[in-house]
C-alpha cells in the first residue's frame, strides 16, 4: 500500500495487498504459493480500477466495486505489528492497531468501493499452523466493527473461517473480488493511494495449468495451515505434480479410501519416474516418502472442500442471503467520537487527521453518491444516504449522514481536455466538513480551514457535475438528477 509518487525500487512485493478477482480459489496459509503466482499478477491503482470495473458499469445500481475483506487477518496483522514495535509505543496513549485500521479505511474511501469486512465465526479451525486458536474474540475486533460501520462499510460474521466464507461469497457473486494480503498480514499504511496486485484465476490456470483441483492438491503436498504436507515436497515439486492434473479427482464430493490410495500411488509413480516431464528429474526418495506418509490428510482435504460457511449443508438453518450493499456516506460524528474515545486523539489532533487522511475519501464518496445534488451557481455539493428531507436537525445543523462541500473555481469544472483515465485536480472548500464533525474546538487553526486539493478520477467528477456527455458509457444518462431543478432547490437551504 503506497501513496502518491510511489516507487517500486527498494520495496518488497509483500507490501502490496492483492485483489483476487472471481472465480477465486482459497489460498489460506498455503506454503510458497504467492511467489509462484506473482509473475501473473497485474499491479494497479485501486481507485482507477474500481472506476473502470465498478463505478461506470454499475452506475445505475451500486456505483461501486464490492470487495470482501478478511477482517480477522487484517486486525491480527495490525496487532502483530503493534507487538513488534511495542517497546517504542509502550508509553503512548494512542492505539496503534486502530490507527492503522483508520488509515486503511481512509485509503479504501478514496475509491468507489463498497466493502464487507468478514470476521471469523465460532466454527473456525481449532488449530492453525500448529497453534491453538483462541475462541474468544479480542476487544480490538469489537471496537473495529464500530469504526468500519462509521466509515459506511458493512460487517459480516462468518460461520467458520472468514477466508472460506469470502471464497463462497465470491463464487455466489455476492462480492466482486477479495482483497487480501500475502503472508496473511496487512502492513502498516501511511498514504492515501492504495496499490493492489490483481490475480485472475483464469489467467493463472492458462499460464500455469493449475486447475481448481490442482490448487487443492498443491497445499496437500507442500503444506498449509492444518498440516505440513509431505516431507521433501517443496513448492517446486508440489507445483509440478499439481500441473500434471492429479488433483482433478479431488474436487468430487466423496472420496473412498481405495480411490485416495490409488491417487497416492499414481503421484508416487509420477515423482519416481517423471512421467509427464514436468519435474526437474526423477525423485525416487520423495516417491518413497510419499508412499510411507499419511497423504492425503483427510482433515485438510475436508477443510478445503467442505469448510463450514453460512451456506454449507450443516448451516442451512442459519444460511444468509446478503443483499448487495450500496455506497453509504461516512458517519462523521461517529468517526471523530471513536477516534477520541478509542484511538486516543485529542479533538485538535482528530481534526488534523481528518484533513490529512479522511476528507479526500469523504469528498470522493459524496461525489459517487446516487443521492447527490450539485448547484452550478454556487458549486456546492450535497449528498445524503436517504432521499428524505430535511437534511438538518431542529437546530438547523446538518445531520450526520449528510455530506456537504463546495467546488472552488470554475463551475462546472472544465473537463474538455481530459480523458477517461485522467485524474482531475479539484479544489474544495471544507468548511462544511469541519462543521459536520461537531467537534468542540474553541478555535480551529487557519491551516485546517484552508481549501483542499483532491485528485478526482475524471469519470467521477464529470458525472457528479452533470457532464455525462463527456463519458461515452454514461452519455445516455445526461438528464440526471444532479442537474435537476429539485436538486438545486434542495441546495438552497445551505447557500
């Protein structure tokens, strides 16, 4: 995850999360898998990618790319980073893990994405990587739910392992892609741009010859979260065997002892004689180790094939039908209250963080909202979560689920020389956003009152300001509510 002006040199690939686009295969704790898949990934800016594959094609519906995120892995990674550097932070009143979560949520807000954070459930594995899994959820998990919801994202509790739940949600079309991270860790983040590596299952299958069955066989040989695989089978040997097609029979629902025994003998013969020519050579020692092993581990095989999810046979009674969520605005008052109460920032520090990290995402989310009113004369933009009036409480203060900002300069912005993939620099007056926080600060510093320059994707700012004719895929929707008289009337109360 890197910000503007990021450079590849000197940076480990592990610092980038990845986007598994459907149909996705589960990659939970599989030894040596990511280095194999890395050459076939595509590195992109999440904001630009989600405009092309979410905002534009879903303009009349959700206006967003729907991502699923393993919240448990995310938060465990933040906790691990906190422990690693805990000595330096021992006397700090600031919650480092929640600070990292806040920054990550701000990054996601800068793209037209709607995210569902999935948490591990009661039926998750009792042991992973040889370590007993603590059943009681940490306090961090409980707090994180409040912050995620305040950012307008959704929370879902899995039946078992969150990654298995996400894979099924992806297969059912509930989510468009899974945002995860190699090594099962999300890194500390400091900048606004989110760079992701995209992995397509069909590209991997065509390039490596790895089918669904091959992706099941590989971890059974190389190792996974539940067992160490077969001794002597490293990632190279396991990949070569998986490419030979021996895993295809594993995708069936039922496996007899005789069938699995036959599979073991066939793989042993392959390794011993290199029948398909995909191995580096004959490996009779590994072949004998395989015959003497308990391969395949039935616990691992059953977990890969039949993990407990909200849609599995054993959970039909509690199966859920998750509605496709729409973009929701930030609940600014809840966010700032959370930052003060749980992260440990002062009101002044919270407002500084809002300007540095939050306001850009708040503005872009508002520009993407289907319930957006734009006043050409004033440049003011008002977006709400629900199409109801009034937008203010009895004292005339804007409600929490209202987003108000103003474009400074030419209205509407001149976009005639811009192209679809461009970012447009737009200057916004953030006075209303400061007021929406309801922070009790005696005097807001001038530096925090100043206007804010935001680089907005061309399609988003064009659609928000009624210039649909500049976007070929949206030209048919030019008579939009953004420029309607009713929209202008709604804005008058704030001008």
